[in-house]
């Protein structure tokens, strides 16, 4: 089975195994997050132990001090293998620590509890889209299918792209797609 088929099956299986409803409160209002310096985002990242020359979405997150909350969430949701697998074809929106800090107090701690794993997986799957989408392909009103089955919508104003209200701060090509650093957590709609 090819790595691409394995990755798509892993994402689809993860999406099918989540329970209905995210249980995550919606954000109220907005707080400006500090910009992530390009030098921090694009810095050299540690290589994956099994394939030292391959930079994946996972190694990008691991190498960024601004994504420690995302790393903890991916580990808690048992989704490391998906982001670490080279050869995938997906788009990852990676919220910064400051983005997670904008959520209502206690949301992240609650999602990291073992009994909330299905909700956490749903939130994280709402940050992974298939296929890879370059910034130039993100048009006003355009959408991208996410691993949780929902779609996200893009908006473009003065040449700046947002996805579901989150600003795209940087883009990092990897062996398994593109990682977009965003300044807000994309929350799936409650059902």
C-alpha cells in the first residue's frame, strides 16, 4: 500500500472514529496575537529519527518554540504518525501557542484530558486539509475539504489570506505537504 493511500486512510479512519459534536466552546471576540517572526518559523528543525533528511509537518512543529501547545495536542490525540509520515499530500494549518491562548480559559486543558480525546482529534482534524493547497490557489470564497469532513473558507483582502478568520503568518513546504502558521485555532462547527 502506498504511503499516500495509507495517509488518506489514516486520516479518514481518524475522522470516522470521532464522536459527534466538538464540545469546544466558540470563541467570543478577538484578541490580536503577536506576529510570529519569519526567522523563528522557518528555522532549521530537527530531523525525524527514522529518516534524517526529511522535513515533515511533525518536525516543523517540533522545531518551533511557538508550537509547543500544538505538539502536546497532537501527541495527546495520537496523531503524530500522520504528521510524521513523509509523502503525504495535505495542507496543515498550525496554530501558534498565542492562538491557543485566545481560546476561553481552560479549553486546552480540558481537551488534553484522556476522556476528551475524540473531541481533540476532531479539532486537530479540522486543521488538516486534503490535498496540498498553495497560497496562490486560495481565492476569495474558496474552500478546502478538511480531514474531519467539514470545509474551511478562504478570504483575501489586500493580498493577505485568511482561513476561517485566522491570518496565515507563514508557509513552510515539507515532504508531506505545506504547513501554514496561523494566529487562531480553527474550530469545527458544533452539530
